[in-house]
């Protein structure tokens, strides 16, 4: 009887240890979505397109997101207007031949339990890195987590200055707002 009690205690401890171990989750690219919206600076004109994540990994331990890296394929910038798509990919905007990826790395672990939280991390676009605090909703799924967000990014912090009203003070008619919106739904599933 005493031996059975020890086996039971050891089994419970082992189950507890397994639960607190970190588990890596991989981004499911085909089940994830990213879109962007750019706007004119001085009127309501806006354009929306898509962009594709290249890869991502998140480490989770008991509702704590301890690390996350998201790599975005900048060459995948898309819009129905082919001239606009080409322009966004050239040196006026994102220079995708020279800078084929953008990367977001979470700096600080965050606790979540099907709740809204802030992911504080380093975003690198065109070789320039800045800290961004992105409000996200993290929902636990049967196989991992779903992160959703809608966030404005100041493109001029990353050297994307084409037709910026804050850089070119006299520009009015063709000015493009400094901020663009990145919206996403990212599904990370256990490996």
C-alpha cells in the first residue's frame, strides 16, 4: 500500500512538471491572414491589400507567451492594382529585393488567458528596428493559440518616407499618411 502511495505521488508530480514545460507552437501560414491598409494624408481615400507571413514560432508555458517571432515575406505584398503592387515593392517604399523580410520579436513574456494583452517587441522593416506595443487578443484553441490584432505602424520610423507629409512639409495633394494599418489573424499550433 505504501508503494502504491509513492507511485501515485510521483505520477502526480510528473504530470505537474509536464504541464509547466514550455511548448513550441508553429505558425500555420495557410490558416493565417495579414492585410495592410494605407491612406491618403488629407482625404478619405484608402487602399487595402494583403501580405503573407513566411514563418513564425511561439513558445507557451501555462498561458504565458514567453517568446514569439514572426517573419513576414515582404515580397508577397499584394494588391489588385499591379502598378501599385510594383511601386510598394520598389525603393520608394519597402525595397523588397534588398529587404525581403520584416521581423517581429516579442521582448517580454506576457500572461494571457483568452484575453487582450500587449505584445511589446522589436519590429524590423528595411533594416531599421523599433519597439512596438501591439494590442492583441490571444485565444486558446484546441491545438494552440489564435492571435488577432489591428495596429497602426508609422512607416517613417522604418525609412519608408515616400510622399510623407511629415517629411515633405509642403506636400498636399499626393501625400500619403505616415501610418498604415496592419491587421492579422495568426494561428500557432503545437509542433
